[in-house]
C-alpha cells in the first residue's frame, strides 16, 4: 500500500507546474532584468505607496514639492546672484537657479533613495520574494512625479518671463529631448545609488561619506553658476562630472543659452552607462546574501 502511495506522489510531483522557480544566480551577468518587467505592477504599487506615505498627515502635502526648491532658488539668487554677482548667461536668475535646483534635487533624490535600498527594505526582502531591483526602480519613478510637479511651476515662470518680462530666452528644438534628459539623470543617480547600496551592506560609514560628498559635488556642478564660468584650466572637472552635461543641456534646450561641447555629452552618457553596468552587477551580486550581512 505504501508503495502505491509513493508512486502516486511521485507522479503528482512530476505533473506539477511552477510559475516561478527561485534559483541562485550563478553567472556574473545573470541580471534577470526580465523579472523587473514582469513585476511592473509591483513598481506601480511601490510608487503609489511612497507618494501617499511621503506627505501623509501634512498641512501642505505635495505643495512641499514646490516650496522646497523655490525657497532654495531664492536663497541662491540672493547669495550667488546678488552678493557674489555670478553670471547666468543672460537667463533670469529665478529661472536659472530653479532649473538647476530642480534637476540636482532629482538626481540626489534618486541617488540617496537607491543607496538605502537594502537598509530600508531589509525586513521585506527577508520575508517575501520579488525582484529586488523593483525597489530602486520604484524610487526613481516616485522622484519623477516630484520632478513633474516642479516642472509645471518652472513652465509658469518661463511663460511669465518670456511674454511679460520679455526676457532674452527661447525654447529650442532640443526641448523635445526633455524626457531623455530625465531618463539620463535618473539612470545616473540610480546607478550610483545601486553601487553605494551594495557597498554599504558591509561598510555603513559610507552613508556619512555620501551625504558629505553630495554637498561638495553640487559646487562642482553648474547648479549655481553656468558652465561658461568655469576657467579653461579646470574644464577637465566638467568632463569628470557626469551631471554637468545634462544640466547645461537642459538650459540650452529651454532657455537657448549656454555652451556645451558634444564631447562632454558623449563622455557623460558613457559614464552613465558604465555606472549602470557596474551598479547592476554589484546589486545582483549582493542581493543574495545581504540579509546575513546587514
């Protein structure tokens, strides 16, 4: 009788079909990116959750998305525009500083949120299976929503200065590439975040270095000054900083002012994809055993 039961059990096991088989990744480049697409509904859920939780039980709610960069831009106007008399290539100060602040905040938000992927999701990752890469992708998606809200305010300011103040600015055809600029910056920030998140599973003090590094990096990026203000002998710094190109490209596209060499664009994009490759490799390598390390 027992032999019959064992035979029936073996036949049932052979007939079973598994929709998802979880196996250890053995190859270095086995990134399983298709799984991220299959779980795109989960990315939408994460984005919705982050949007609701971020400003739940707040007075201003999503208006904070506008208040924070606007106050920062006014501060830069006073310090760098009025006191230091830093040029803006003829762009009205508020438009110049708000655009730089908006894009830099988007970049740093993607970087820091992705850098904290393992630490902030430790409990969930340890209990439920889903592609871990969906978490940083959702983080970047959430910050795109914030950027879109801020861009609406920038568009209102642009219309005011263009038609009311008659400022010497104009939109170029490069503005059609705006979605690609956003993807460019998001991939750059997210990729660096993946690298940092993989390293901080073992070295927690890198989080402190990240905060300090972001503060310093802003002054090496044309956020509060145009690229034309960088002396020729320091032009290599602009090439070494992949965020210089997208910010200057944005100002050229929407304001018709700025100076950007094609070689700098190529260098920045090349660095972005290099960071993306190394970020994905390190992330997928560390996601297997991070629970035992953290």
